[in-house]
């Protein structure tokens, strides 16, 4: 894909590569993990402040391997640095931490390798469906998940009670719609939705739950179907109804100060968002302590239990790795071994089923769980979140230029939420700009 290579080269930064360059002190190659030793260079971020502990435990369990961790700070900086290293043909680490939606990009362009050669495909049943399914390309795992973000339904019971709505009885999106009308009549909104770039991840999660396939990636061939796909049509029609009837606040963007204030004063009464949200509610809406609850995501058809993912990160081995055997040992340890438990113990929402099902994870008497459960009116929050994470999901693909898709989402979709055009028309315009960008990057793009 020569055009893609040119674009990568155009953004390459020698200074960044120098700061994150891979170490050459290696002595294993291929799938020979038994004799792996030397230095393994890894890039990622350390949001749980647990990396030093994980590295110490790994090196204790794997004598002869030394981990050199470069903290890249954020997911965006990590993917940018890796893109630059791929363009330059050198400087990539042995293993890299990536946001789940960017894994497809590096799988398609050959930046990371198929992990089934190390037996990673045999781990399928060990991980929750959602994070596992996001990391597949052509039926092969190109990364292993370290955390997950199953979408769940958070709601303010006090506001719901005032409006005469029983949150526990909202089982379908039709139920949600009826609740939205009552909550609006009581002076609040059931939710906010402005179509900004910050809404992109919830958007992908919600269309994923419908079974939609807004884009399909097959090597250099991409099909974009934003308005005719059955799941997309279902999603668009439902959102348009909420917009037309003023049932969602279209003026408040996610993660803004006004958003937190509205959650804190009850004028926004619920969220469909990832399972990592409790700590954000506790800090952003302190005055609602005791009022919030969490339930499973409403379903498109009564009796179903489909889920979807909103957020998550994973570890991959780069094609440039000079020590892939040691890199695999690191990935295996931090995602599937003791490192995964350390991450969970320090606040990362787990993707391993054995942790999600463990008594310690759902024990309401642990210090961290007691604090969370108190905010949620005594509910055993992790029990509900664990159940959500274990619900089935379909395989869902992201575009191999996902950062661009996210950056452009607000420019086009926000026009529907400000009523400048219908959501169907906005999605059609969005699809065409995504196709144009894909074509410029060297892909063969078809828009349906």
C-alpha cells in the first residue's frame, strides 16, 4: 500500500523515535519463547500506577529477561509514535500497548503481528467476548486485551422515582423511550447526546449492540455502509426520534464542566457508557451520592442480552521486534497471567473471565468496593458490571484510520443533533468523507 506508506512517512518524527527507540540487546527470535532472554522494550501508559510492580513480578518470574518500559503518556501519543516508527522502518518497541480501536489499523498495515503463532487463539474462551472480538483481524488475534469497558446503563434513581420510572424495569430500548418521555415531563433529560467527537466511542458501542456493521475491512478493501445496514437503520431511527421529541439534551457535550454539573444536579438522569464510569461519577457528581444505580444495557428485542464495548486497551507485538519471544512472554504475563490480576487490583476493569468471576472482584466488603457501593446506594456494583462483561458480543471492526474517523465524527454528526439535517443525511455525509480519506490513503473503498 504505497500511498499509506507515503502518508506515514510524511508524519514521521526523528525526535520522537529517538526518545522511544527499541533496544537492540536481544537474543531470541521467532516463536522460540522457551529460550527468550535479554531486554524487551515496551511502550504504553500507566494509568493505574502499577507498571513498576508488574515489571518486578515479571522479571522475577522470567529470570534473564529485563523489561525497558517507556511511558508514552497517552494512547494517542503511543499510536502516533508507533506510526512514525513504522514509517521510518525502525525504532519500534518489541511490545506496545494500544487502544483497542487502533489495533485494526496496525494489523492491516503490517505494524503488529498475528499472535496465533504463539497460541494466543487458544485463549479465546478465557477472555470476555467484547474485548476479544475487537482485536481480531481476518479471524486472528493481533493483540490481547488488558482491560475492557462493557456498556451498561447508569441511572439516577432519585430522578427516576420523581418521574414515576422504575429503572429496574427498563429492559428494552422501547422501555427507555417511554421512560425518557416521563423524565422530560418531570424537568430533566434521560441523557445527553450532541454528536461531538466525544460521542464517537459511545456511538460505535451502541451500533455494535444492534448488530450493525457500518464498515467492513478486508485488507485494502473497505466497505462503508452507514445508512442501509439493518442495524444502522435501527439506530438512526431511534436516535432521530429522541432528537425530534426533545428527549435528550443535545447542547451538552460529554466530559464538559456543564456535563458534570448536570449529572451532579440531576438534570441529566442516566448514561449508557462503559463499566469504568463509577469513579468518574463519584468525582464528577458528588452531590448525588446514594442516588445512582447501574443496570444492564437495554435490549433491542426483549429477552436478548447482547452487549458491546465502550473503551479498552490491549498489548501487541510489533513486526520490528528483535526479541519477539520475550515480547510474547511479556504480553502473556500482563494480559493472561499474574500481571492481569495486579492491574485489576489497582483499578483496571478486567477482561479475563477468571477475574470477573472471582469472589474477590464482586466481594462488597473490599475497601474499594465498599466505597463504590456506598455511592451507589448499597448496590453491589461490581456484580452487575461483571455480569455485563460476560454477556455475548458480536465481532466488530473499526476502520484502519480510526483516529481520523473519530476526529471527523463531530464535524458531520453534530449537524443532526443541532437539527440542521436529519441523522440519516449526516451519516451519509460522514460516510463519504470517510471513504474519501480511505481512498487518499490507498484503500479501495466502496460506499453503500
